[in-house]
């Protein structure tokens, strides 16, 4: 499948959500942690590098996003905060991440 202007991970997410609405079980095999937020009763994530199914809930997914902001993510061109603002890093580490979950 190819759609101009969309990256492969976006296409996978769109297709997975479409199949989820049709109640079709889907397994995404990827090392990309961005897919973890798609997990549901019908969408499962398998990390090939770790050779295991990824499990989690909204809290761990929100923590994953916070971790990405703190540590950075080369695949998404996100610079780590650790290299930019040590005071901000200390503040974020002290926050109760449960309060950050929506």
C-alpha cells in the first residue's frame, strides 16, 4: 500500500484502526514504540527485536510518550531534553506521571 504524503507507520495505523472497527484481529510486528498506543482488544503489537508481545495500558503508554520526550527518539527526530535543559529534566522526573495521563 502506498499513499502519497503518508509514512508507512501512518498507513499501518490507519489500516489497523479500520480493521479494529470491523472487529478484525490485527498484529503489528514492529520495534517502533509509536505503535504501542494502538493496542486494543483487536490490535496487538509484537516486538521482533525483543521477541515478545508488547503489553500495556494507557498509563504505560503515556509514560512511554514522556520517556520519548525525556530521552529523545532518533526515528522521530526528537532531541532528548537531557541534552538541553537539566532543570526541566529534574522537574519532569519528579512529576507523578499518573497525573499526566488523560
